[in-house]
């Protein structure tokens, strides 16, 4: 097992780079968990409205004022005196909206007219909410008026309808907060796993392919098939060790996820991708022995695929053209599986089938890189035999 031991002696010289990739993963995973733990409770804020009712005797206008008081904090007339004061209140966001109900509003509305209500707003989301509530009131009142109701019946019916509220029921039992942490960890692990595996494997293989080492191997009694098997075993041990280390880290940091069915799927998906990263490292290691060129290639492969496929930026925020390009990279299918796992609510074959298909695509990429590596290796041996 001389080649096996030599592999890890060479790898020991470059362990610092692999440690850096691991530290980056730990840093961003811890940062994400810290920001996620600072959960924010939703508190509904009430907008401010200046409401002036010039239809003093109208029952409908009085009901409108009462309804708006339920939806917002109302500033009564007199608190803002004059047109200039009203404009300043809007400009400085003292109020979100100014509503002026015209004189004779109720009488005209019951007669089938639709008198204009003067509305001025800041244009922000709170003003939009107020306008939506005002529009809702007027639509309900208009439907009741068309039904031929008198003023008393109309106001009672409008009040009853507006008092009805929809009840929302949560039907999903997914632990979305913890699952999102798992998705972030394994999506970011795409970069650390790919960069760590590819860098170490490619750099060590390039060392074995240097002229004097290659000549010593050729002169030794070790058969070329045995030499390749030992290299393959050493690379496999390293790749699976790095993958296993990342899995252990995830189990420590994400206990609530990793010891569930979701965690098992995350682990299985990352294992398949680790095999693919191993094959990519083999392929790049056979491209060139120039370590400076290898460093550039590795950075492009790891960083480029992570940016294009959604490891750093969520895929839904990426342009459609970028995602189309990302389909030709194994990282895309790995990250898509992570996202799908977090959305699973059942674990039947129909739900798991897309995961199996994506995993099959990753294994297809693995097989492709193995074939390309064999072609490179054969052409290299032929050129060396000619020399």
C-alpha cells in the first residue's frame, strides 16, 4: 500500500486549504443559524388617518367613520388645521391617508349615485391597506343598495357583513425554520465539498503525474492497474471522510433536522454528490500537472457552479437564463434536491420520485466524468509510450 500511504503524505501538505473550506462552511452555517434564531414576531401596525365627515346627519357616513376607526387610528378634525397642515402631515408621515366624506353622501348613495370621497395618501403600504378597506366598505354598501334596502336595513346589513372575518387554518406540519437551516447548510456545503474534494484530489494526482514520480512508478514492479486501484481507493477514502465530517457537523448543528427522515435524505443526497465531486477531481487532476492552472480551474468550478446553481443566492432570485445554464452542472440537481426535501410532506414513491430522478442525473454526471477521465488517461499513456 505504498501508493496509498504516499497519497496521504502528499495530501497532508495541502490540508490547510481543505481546513479553510471547512471553516468557511462552519462560519456561514453558524451565522445563518444565529440570524434565524433571532425570530421576529409579527405585530400588526395600525395606520394613521385624518377623517373628516361633512355628512353629519347620514347614517351610512357615520357607519363608514366607525368602520375606519376599527381599521386605523383616526385623527379628528381640528387636530390638523388648514390645507398646509394637512399637506405637511402627509409629507412627514404623521398620517398615512386623508379621507373627506362630502356633504349629502348618505342621501346620494341611497339614491343610487356614487359620490366621490376625497382621498389623499402617502402611497405606502399602510395607505394602500386603508384604501382597500374603504373600497371594501363601498362595494358592500353598493350591493346592499342595489338590493333595494332602506337606510336602516342597509346600515345593519353592511355592519353584519363587514363583521365577518375569514379564519385561516395552518394545514402544513413542516418545521420550516429548521428545514431552511438544513437547506442552507447543505446548499453551502456544495461549495465546501466540491472545492475541498476537487482541490485535494486534483493537486495530489498532479503530484503523482510529475515526471520523476511517473518514471519511478513506470520503473517499479507495481502493475498499472494496481497503481490505479490504490489511487482510486485513497481518493475515495479522502472524499468520503470529508463528506462524513460535514455530515457529523450538520448533526451537531442541526439536531432537530438531521435525526429525522429529512436528515436522512439530506445525507443521502450529499453522498451522491460527494461521489460526483470525486469523479470531477479525478477528471481535473488528469487535465494538467500545473498547480497554478489547477487552482484557477478549481476556483472556477467550485465558485462558478455555486453562484450559478443557487448555493449562495436562492435559485428563485436568479434570472431564468442563468438557471437554464445551471442545468448542465451537477450542483444544480444537488441543490434542487435539497430544496425539494425541505418541501416534502409525505414520503411515498410519488413524492420521492423527483429526488430519485435528480439523484440519477448526478450519478449520470459522475459516470460521464469517469469516462472522460479514462479517455484522458489512455491518451496520456499512449503519448508517454510514444515518447
